[in-house]
């Protein structure tokens, strides 16, 4: 084993910034292993690049299958690659999001096929990643981390390793399961709160109450209220996925997470609700609809689980002509510019509020003949658009 050799397995949204951050610390010799070719100085598609690393950090995807059951195939495959070269003294750290129990029930048996014993011969730790792509303040270098391991001594070593490159608090948890559970409850917390305001949006839309104003009012309570905002759906690799990991694991243990399932159901219903808002105003058959923002989040190009996919699908099923436009995913655009997309359309559905869409002023919409705006992120100027004679509808707004 080569002291301070670090290898990151899976150089995607999580693994690559982490590799870059650790590489800044001259103490470490940082390598990367990925199935794909990745632009990082010491990245390789050859698994032997992992050999003799003191720290191996696994950042591979943990998606769900079509039936929403966890898909552990990438994690299992990465662990088999690690097991093939495992040696005494190595620290294996899982950063991928998993449900409580996965490290000990799935990862550990694969690693121990090497003949070595976890917690004594090698350490197995979980340090859930909390990165928030596109966030100008919080990034891989300054977000506090929780770490759980098989052994207490190993946990301290791994925590100190993170302390050497993360400028934030590193908390040593009592065990792997607790560390695994922290990440899952963080993301289910968000899913449930968003589902709550999405449900309120539907109810307040019927009652004619502006939910945005209500949330603003409630937010001046200095304690016990945290604003969340309704929208056309929840996307990305985490929030719409991780709750299923907990739902699934608890089911195996004999518990039915009905509340989490309901939250998933409500958030999954928002794309259809968004299209319904438009169809109540105008028949969708042959309607030309500009769909702005295909990625799931403002100012990022990540398309995973984006509600825009479902919105496009429903619109097309109902006979609308969809003119997609996303400056962050230009290969999907139907027209080269925002203006040309507006020209081809009668209505707009805004799915993701990229900075470029701040240009969607009432004046511009009128100029290009837009008659209806469905604002899936409640970000456009409702008052000005309405005053300009365009029908505006937000989500609960
Ligand atoms: N993206 C986020 O915002 C975010 C935030 C927190 C946690 N997470 C979690 O981090 C993990 C990684 O997510 P991501 O967004 O970086 O995924 P990603 O798809 O961007 O990157 C994963 C990388 O792993 C590679 N890979 C897949 N299987 C492999 C294997 N067997 N061996 C080597 N490489 C392999 C892929 O080629 C890809 O480059 C997931 O568990 C996710 O839930 C993601």
C-alpha cells in the first residue's frame, strides 16, 4: 500500500470535484477510476489504477429501476473492482447515497470475498456526499460531513483524512448505519416539505389564495417555520430517488413508510398538474408550446429525473407541438434562440428558471405573440405579464 495514495471510483458530479479538491492538497497522490474517459490528470479506465491506494472513495451512481426499487448494480460492480485488489490497511469509503444497512449488508460481504476482514484488516466507512450543484455558497470544500465506520479507530483515521481537505466540521458518528441514515433523512425531509407545499398549491389554486404570498407571510415567524416552494416537479439524482431507498429498506424490515410514499406520489403528480393548468385555459391539440428549461435545476445541465421530461411527454400525448429550449442543453433545442422558440409558440411553460430566462419580460412575450404563460417555478413577473394582456398561471400563484 502506498501511503497517501487516494483513488476516487466514479468521477461524475460528486467524484470529480472531490478528486480535484483532494488533489489541491499536496500531501495526496490522487487517481481516478471510471468506466468512461474523464478529463482529470490521473483518471483511468483501467481498474489497476486503484491498486495500492491507502484511501479508496466510491462515488458511483445509486439510481432506482423502473419499478422504483434500488439499483445497486453500479455500487456492487465498483466494490467487486475494489475487492479484487484489496490489501491490509486500506480505507474504503462509500460516498454514494445508500439506505441504512447497505454498507454492512451489501458492500462488506463483497469486500470480504477477498479473504480480508473488515474493521481489522481494512476499514469500511460511509461519508455521505451533500454537494448541491450550482450552489454559489456551499461546495465540496465547505459543507460539513458525517462519517461512520466499522471500527471506532478507523472512523477517527478517516475523519482526520477528511479534516485535511474539508474546511468544515467533520462529525464522527457511532456506526455505519447512522451515517447512512443521515443522508436519506436529509433528502426525504426535502421531498416531504416540497410535497406539502405542492399539495397546498393545488388546494389554494381552487380556493383562489396566492400560496407564495402566504409562504412569505408565514416566513416572518422567527421560529418553527422553514419556507419551501411549490413547482412543476422535483428532479435530479437525489430528492426523487433517495426516498425510495428508505421506503424499500423499511419495507424489508416490516415497516410501511406511507407518509414518504404519499410525498413521492404528490411530487410525481406535479408535471401532470402543470400541463392541466394549461389545458384548462386552451385545448392542447395542435397548440404550439415553448418549453423553457429541460434540466432539473437552474443553471445546471443535468437532465436526470427532470420533471420537464414528463411534461413534454404529456403535452405530446395530448397533441401539442412542443418547442424545447434550454441554453444549458443546446443539443435538445428545437430552435437556435429563445426568440425563435417564442416565435414558433402561442404558449409558454417555464420548467426551470435558468438565468437566461430572466429575459422573459412581458414586453418580449407580447412582441413574440405569446398568449399564455404557465410559470412552473413562479419566477416570472406575474403582474407585468397579466397587465400586458397575457394569461399567467403559476403553481399556487
Ligand atoms: N449529483 C448530486 O448532486 C449528488 C449529491 C449528493 C449525493 N449524490 C450521490 O453521489 C453518487 C454519485 O452521483 P453522481 O451525481 O456523481 O453520479 P454521476 O452519474 O454524475 O457519476 C457517476 C460516475 O460513476 C461512473 N461509474 C458508474 N459505475 C461505475 C463502476 N462500476 N466503476 C467505476 N465507475 C463507475 C460513471 O461512469 C460516472 O462517471 C450517487 O449515489 C448520488 O446519489 C449525488
